[in-house]
């Protein structure tokens, strides 16, 4: 039996304000902090309600990197209201009220909803490949090169990846490509370029998410480093206005280079960061376009969890 009125009396004023205004992930994080519960304990309490949610998912929810959508996840949110002694419908209301809220800093075509849906889709695609979240690998460094074609489309991207195994037996990596709105992931080609070969490939047409298994020719032991290179040949969507890379884990160096066709040169470019897909963008910095090679780049000496990207204006 729910006792929403009694719960409301137990909610601190600051948390109550967050529950009114949201967003969901901020309110959830504040509620968990107010009760002083580690995520393992929250997970344990949820299991007593007959709801199974992983600690990783709970962490993603309170960071804004994922958003509860499936029926089981929504059951978990209602149970969390009880566990965290919150008013009835306080968290569920935030999920529904912010779902259509526009983000003025997000370019048209890739809405907040599409990013959230893509997050849920990605989890399912990874589950099909039976892939753990980090695959037993830590990234030491990654150099990514994105090519924009003559039609201003995302033509291709190539990644040069250096990793270190943190468990024995690792022999593969799951590469993720999120095409621009309107792309056809079934027509996107995966290229295993160096020290790997292509395994299983899965995609989701509505969100443009594609995941590809890259198989190594060796099994790594804990502490081993490995270098490999792969790419995606896209060109199936319309005009592109940005490239964004998300990082679940901190650590390692990241370099992003965007190269433009001679017939499609933007008027300005900039870099930006986000703590999560739901957070506002920050760290905007104009980037100078090199004349001869028509490219811009950014370097993150040590990656932090969140998103980093380069955007550009055509006119």
C-alpha cells in the first residue's frame, strides 16, 4: 500500500524542489543521496519488490546517460518512489513531463527522445551479442577520423584504437556507430582494417544504431595491450551538422578529426562537451578550419565520462 502523503512530509525542501522541476536523473540522484543509500542497497531493495535492475543501469539513470522506458524499468521507478520515501508519481511524472521538452542546444533532426531511444536500443543490441559493458578492455587511446562528403553527409569514419585487457581471455571488441537521422544502417559497411576481422553485426533501423563485433586473432591476458583499426562507410543520411562521441568510462586519450570535402566546407566549427545526453552543452570553443586539408580537430588528454563532439554551421 502506498502512503504518498506521509512520504511527502519526509522529503527535504531542496529535494522537493528538485522533484517538482526535474530533470528526472537529477531528482533521482538527489533522492538516493538524501537517503544515503549506495546503489547496491537500492538494487537489493528493488529485488525485494520483485524488480530486477542492475547497478550499472541505476548508475546510468542517475547520470542521465540512460532513461527508464521499458515496462520493467517503469515498475522499478515506481518501486523507487516507495523505497526512497518519495511522493506518489513524483519520479514517473518527471519521466513523462520532460520527454518532449526541447533542448535549444541540440541541432534539429536528432531530438532528445531519439537519443534516449537509441540508448535503450543499444542495450538490447549489446545483449544480443552477449557483450558486457566494457568487454574486459580499458581504452588507452583512440584517434577517430570523420569524413564529411560533397553532399554534406557523414560519409565515413575510421578509428585507431589502443586498449589494455583487465581480464584474461578477451578476444573481441564491440564497435558502435550511430548514424545521422534518416540513415540506413543496413547499408552501412563495416571495415576491419588492422589486427581484427568482422564478426556479427546488428542494427536498429529507426534509431540508426549499428553494432559490430571485431574479432582479434589472439586472446589477451590481463595487462596485455592491443592495437587495432576499423571503420564504418556510411553516406546514407542527409546533411550532417555534428559528430558526437559518448564515453561511459573515464580514462585514456581521445583525438577527433573531422575532414570536409572541397565542395562542402562549413563557415564555422566548434567543439563542445556534455555531462550526459540530458545535460546542457558546455565548453564551447571555436575551432579554426585548416585551409589546405579542410579539417578541424580536438584532443582530450584524459577522457571523462560523458560526451564530447564537434559541430559546424554550413551558412
